């Protein structure tokens, strides 16, 4: 009987040790889960704050351009090897993106549409085009250090 009691006591002690070990392991796992949850919530809250600030100051940050449309236009220039890419602003005016210093691509395109370049003013960043008796002034500005955004006065047909 003594042997049986000794074996039973040993089993009981082993179970208690395992139970204590599993509780501490559970606590460690719960601590890790809590840390991950806190990190996730911090990232979520900070993302919401940043997106709210961007949404509130959208016009101040991006002006009247559409950043996603401009990114698509730059993608066409870089990866699809186009010379000129069309984009629009918030009022659906047609705008063109060309590599910096390549306004001649736009001028050639306008020549095909019947316009002739009468004056190029680098100081004021404007082009003066003529079609029959009508003069059209077109402005351009730097989009990034590598691209020029040409503001066209023509509306995009929806």
C-alpha cells in the first residue's frame, strides 16, 4: 500500500507542478496578446488621426489636383513609356503630365488638333496657342522634380 500511496503522491505533485507551469505559460501568452492588442489599437488610432487630418486639409495639401490620377499619369510615363499622360483636376478639366522640360510633346499634340504656338513665356510658365482667330493661354507648373503639369482649359467630356 505504501508503494501505491507514494505513486499517487508523486502523480499529484507532478500534476501540481504542471498546473503551475501551465498557468504561468498562460499568463505569458495573455501578456503577449495584451501587448499585441495595445500595439494594434495604437496603430489604428494613429492611422485614423492621420487620415482625418489629411481629409480635413485635403485642399490645402493637394490643391485642386487629384493625387491618385496624377500617380496613374506618372505610372504611364515611367512604366508604359508614354511621352504624355492625361489626367484631370477636381473640376474635370483636362490636365497633362509630361517629363520636366518636355513641353514640346504637348505642343506637338496641340498642333495635331489645329493649334499653333504663338508665344512661350518661361518666366510666367504659360504657352499662348492660336486656333484660327482664337487665342488660348495655357499654364504649366512643376508637379514634382521630374514632371510638369500642364493646365489645359478644355473640359473633359464625361
